[in-house]
């Protein structure tokens, strides 16, 4: 549901680029920001924490945007892959293009 009960209509899609980090923490984590363009206007949206997170490197203390590939077996193993600059799919409501949401990585279903 959108603001005041109006359901958003995510019928349009475009490609965005992961290029920043949210200033505000969600669930005690900073989230990657995706920038996308609709009709010449640039918008930003946070990625869902299920898709990517911002981790601090143990080697140099710098923040890095990573994708966690989880393997659930007898133990949980996470392989972290840097995704700064990676293209992602963004869905948006044509009446409210600023209300985009990341729906997947480019070229992946």
C-alpha cells in the first residue's frame, strides 16, 4: 500500500546502478543506494537488506557494498561479493517514479 492507502502500481521497469550508501540505518545496518533515471529525472532508492548490505572491511576499515550468497547446509556459509557499480532492475509506479523498488540484479531472474 502507498501513502494514505493508495496502492502503488509498479508496472514500469528500468535499470539502476548501485552507487552509494544510505545515511540512515535500517535494522542497525546501512543499506546500499541505487540510482535510476525516469524521464530524465534521477531518483535513489535503498536496496532491500535481503539483497545486499554494507560491510566494513577487516583489512582496511573501509565500507564496502556486498552481496551475500548464503548456502544453508549443516552450517551457514556466506560468500561476500562486491557489487558497487552493479546494475539492478528497478520497478516503479509511472505516476510516482520516486517510489521505486529494487526487484533483482540485471540479467538474473
